[in-house]
C-alpha cells in the first residue's frame, strides 16, 4: 500500500443503510451514516422529484431496496455527483414536498438522516419547485432516467485526474488530454439532442475506479465510455488508437500490461486498494451478463470502424483485458486508448484541437450507429431503476 495522506473516498462518511416507509400520510426515508453531515433539500418538476443534497458520501447501501414504490415515491436512487456532493433523488408519482429533513447525531458519533415527504396540491408543489434553492456552485448533474425522457444516457469517463496524472510524457499529462477529449465528446453528443451525458469527472479531480463504475450503474447508463491515452517507455514508434472491452483474459501481453497499469490508479492516488482488489476477482467472474458483453463488443466494433475512418489506429485496434472500469455487469462499457503519448507523432495529435474534433466526431458517429442499430428494445426497459 502506498503511504499517502490523500485518501478521499476513505474519508467520506459512509451510508450503510437506507429505509423507506409509509407512516400515515407521509413517506419517510431514513439513512444511517458513519457521521452526521449537512443536508439540503429541494423539489423539481417535470418529472417530479425530491432531491436531498449531501456532501460526498460513500454509499454502501444495497441498491435493491431503492426500486420499490412506497406511497407516492415510485423509486429513489443515490450517488456521488461532484467532487464534494452526493444526492439522493426520490421520484414522485404525485406532487409532494419535503416537510422535514433532519440530521440526528447518534451515540458513537454516527448520524441518522430522517427525511419526510407529504402530499401537496399541484399548485403548492409548483410553487415549491419554482423557488430557487441555494444552487450548488456546480451545475446539477443530469438526473438519472427521468420518466418520459427517452434520450439515451451516455456516461463519459475521462481517466485519472487530480493527484493521479496518468501517463506523463514531457510536460503533458494523460489526465488533461483525456479530460479535454471527454468534454469535447460531451458537447457533441449533447448538441445532437439525442443523448443525456454524464461525466465521471468534468474537472481535474481524482475519482476512484470503483466509483466510476458505480456512477454509471447508479445513473442507469445505457453506455459507458472510458477515455485514456497510453504510453510505452521503450517503443516510441508504436502508434494509434485502440478500443478495449473488459475480459478476464487479455488479448495479448500488452493488453494485460496496460490493464494492470490502468488498474493501479487507486493505488497511485493513495487509496487502500486491498479490498477493491479482492472484489475485482469476484466482479470479473460474473463480469457482465452475456448480453452486456455482446453490446460492449458491438459498440467497440462500431468504434473501431468509425475511428479508423479518421484517425490512425493501432495495428491490433480491438482488444480486451481486465480493466477495473469495465466491470459494470449491466452497462455496456468500452475503454478507448486514444493513442500513445510516448510517440512524438501521437503526442502532437493528442494535443491538437483539430485532431480532437475529428476523433470526437468519429466517436459520436459510432454512438449514433450503435443506438440506431444495436440497442435492443428490452435494454431500455431493464435499465429503469
Ligand atoms: Zn490511463
């Protein structure tokens, strides 16, 4: 384990249990926390939702309980959304407001959040929803799967960030290259009006690997695209983009090496990875239902075809390996290595706005073609959470 004082996710309060119940006319949500935290609330219309804002919380709550409908709350979900904020979102089948939100200190330093909602008239709800709440400094994240929104949700995952720079060649850091690419892709996808886009990070900050997967799963993503740029210390002539899907068995030694390197991100950032490593083995075993794998490869093949039309590809452009970020069993996921920062030619391209625009457009075309032809009717339905 790496000695390092920066241990973001280990310092987050942990939410260990969530209970939702109907008590008379009200619906009550109770959340057990490792310590009390600040809480803010708001409601939003169209679709109707109640939102609970918390600082970063490590949610260790079983997701199963969140899908059942209790009274006028049809479902709820939770997750990390920004560097320092989490949210719990309750979907409302009828207008309701938060009538009580209280953080209680418990014996032993624990915290208990109690939130109560009560039914109100449509007019009262609208008035509450229109009141500008203390807006967070950052734009609110795309809500997960609002009802009646048929747009596909794409999660873009720029690798590394914050105290983990990724590959560093000369003064260029992988984390900056992939963030610029990710933001460019988000802009293009959103401009089409066909997708909602969520970023695992949209600034220079560290996000643990497991958290990236969790963000996509919690949001009910239809597609997860992780962006990286490789580097080889001893082979400056190796060039080109590669598209990876997750697999226990690596296509070749180079893929295995790369996955091992990328999987080091948490350790690089000073997280205690002992537990995560154990759980990787378990996750890889049932890595994805066969269906998810099929869609991951389908999208990966699309990507290779479209990218190949406009950027230089590696000589073996489609490969697989055991990447930690490609382990969501229910979200088709791929990882793109844009090129080799160790190749002077690739490095120049990776830093060029023109190249980026071209490559981003190619990825967008691949996303379009994937959803036009590949997405099964049933996938969207099974994604509702
Ligand atoms: Zn990387």
